[in-house]
């Protein structure tokens, strides 16, 4: 979506996606502009979905690390 220095947060990307969808829903636009907005919205949606997948993987990793302790099987001092 953007280079690593200007990477959008999930919240920023979601807000931009929201604005684009509102624009498509509430504005009579020329076809070309509608297609451009739709294309950008699709890219933002894909970006958001990838970000969510990354967060999900991180959460799963944390859970896998903590699962033995949560189940009383691990030694927290180890």
C-alpha cells in the first residue's frame, strides 16, 4: 500500500476506506472517478485484511507461548 516509512495504521486505513465508501454511496460521480475510487478502496480493504491477519498471527503466537501457564502446566520461573 505505502512504503514502510509511511505505512498506514489499521485505523487510518479503515478511516480512509470508510471515506471512500461514503463518497461512492453518497455522490454522483463520473464512471472513471468511481472506478478509481473503487480500485483504491479494494486496495485499502486488502491492506486492512492483511493487517488483521498479521495481528491474528501475533495474538496466536502469544497465546501459544502463554497456554501452558494458563493451563497450570508451565513454570513461570523457567
